[in-house]
C-alpha cells in the first residue's frame, strides 16, 4: 500500500498549503480579467492576462511539487468566484495591482514563518517567490500608470502592452522551482 505522504504540518506548511489555493484564485481572477478584455476587443490586454493566469497556475504547481518533494500530502480545495464585470479598462488593472500586493503580503508572511520556525528549506524555497512578487508589483504598477496616462485612448494602452509586456519571453526564469507536471 502506498502512502499519500506526511499529513503533519507546521504553521509554515499549513500557510504554504493555503497558498496553493491563493495562487489558483489569482489564476482564476486573471482568466476572468482576460475574458473581459477579450470581450471588449482589447486583444493585447487579453493576451497579457491569459499569460498571467498561466503563470499563477504554475506558481501553485511549484508549491505542489515542493510538497511532493518533501513527501507531504497535498489537498486541493475550490477557488473563489472571480470578478468578471468591470466599468472600464482601468478597473481590472487596479484590481490586479491590489491582488499582487496582497499576494506579496502572503509570501512575506510565509518567508517570515519559515524563518521563525527554523525551516531553512522552506525559507530558501520562498526566496524565488519574494523576487517574483517584486517584479509582479512593479510591472502591474507600471501598467496601471500607463492606463491612467492613456485615459480613454485605449490604443495607446494596447500598444504599450504589445511593445513592453507581451513581447517578453513568457518562460519561467531558469532559477524557478520545479512545476509539478511541468510548466505550461
């Protein structure tokens, strides 16, 4: 008989387990955002947020792989409903920025808890996520600034996204943790 891994969790491991759900929630919200942009004929913003959704999914699966590598059980729970209706093209970007700031707080709490518990493997695992959140908040802040500057001229916003965001290599950085089942 095979076991499903250790079910005992430290506070860090409990928070990290919760983070799987948080990452899937973020992915779900980005899908809803992408669909909004697709439905309003803003293909560059749609493409960007579809890619962000995949990135958040991959983050969840990195955590799953960490648990698998540590021979710990993984339980997946449902995701929250996503906001799918917005007043204008700026609103979903502002929501994304708030979401990224919230995820940053969660990641900082995870790193702090791992350190407090003396979980050096967990603390090391969180370092990549801390670096990733700095980049995500900075990019989303810039996108919101450009949206504010573009105002009603959504062609300028679409041009910026095409030129600056969608032209970047979408592959995960080389130093990223492994993704359970492989990165998509």
